[in-house]
C-alpha cells in the first residue's frame, strides 16, 4: 500500500486535515515555515510518526515543500503545483476512462476558448496564429502534435483562469494527446483537424465567444466520437 496516501479516518489523515485547515484559515500562509515536527505534533496532539507521514503526504500533493537544512514550508499553493498529479490520471487511463476524460476536456476547453475570445490580447492572438501556420506547413505528426499543444495552451492561457489552465494541462499532456492523436491521424484526419483549428482561430479573431465555444467543442468532440467508435460504442 502507498504510504503517502493514508486511509481516511486514520490519525495521519486527521493530521493532514488539521494542517490543511490551518492553511485555509490563514494560520499558515503560502511561503511560511511550519513549526518543527515535534512542536506541530504536540500542538495537534498526535505522535511525531503520524505527523511525519502527514507532512510526507502533503509534500507529495504539492501543499508543503522540504527545504534542505531549513525546514518544511507551505508552498505558494499555485494551481499548477496542486493539480500536477492530476495529469497522471490522463497518462494512465485506458478505454472508457479516456472517453470520460475527453468529455471533461470538451466541456472545459470550449469554456476556456469562449473566455479567450473575449479576453485575448493581440500578442496572444499572434502566438495562436503562429502555431496554426506551423501546423499547416508540415505533415510531420510530431511537429503537428507539438504545435497543436502550443496552440491550445496559448488559448487557455488567454482565458485568464489559472485553475482551469492547470486542469486542462493535465488533461492535455503530451503523453495523453500522443496516444489519441496517433491513432486519430492514421485515419487521414489532417485536413479535418486543420479545418477545425482554423474555425477556432476565426472565432478568436472575430472575438465571438459563442462561435469560439462551438468550434472548440466540435474539435474535441470529433476526437471523442472517434475514440468511442474505436472502443465499440
């Protein structure tokens, strides 16, 4: 059993919840050093061994960080750090779970693209167009994949929601996209994919959130339906 994932209801789990509560209530701030393991254990009324396990678990989750020779600190609690392990789900999932992940990505990415249409700056739009042009200029699957990732990443960044961006980054990891992309492209979907990206770009240029939402949903939906077909419905 993974010792970094204690069962709910254990002393260690209760310690984890107490430390999280201290952070949520502002008694421990981002970047602040924790009391010593002994002092914190005494303060929470638990053993040092349980406190050590709780700290280890929260470090794995990106809530705490150990600084050699300095102690344990609360991280900056950035969404990307806290949701980093989320990408593991996408990388390791197979079969129907992949379809579920694409459903989530379709919902979030269409929303992010609609938000981007209203907020994107000229410089951000130029970056999106750069990657679109690069995708259209090559038939190399690896190059297309790289620019596809960058194309969508720029759009999500333009939406201005870091938490949504972190979740989508996990759902859109290179490993995950490559697994789906290779099979999808083997069926000659280059032309359709380019057309879908162009539709997203046009909606961004027009600053039309609803058109952007529809174009992004259709783009991810095509891959989703293809994957359903591969899995036999």
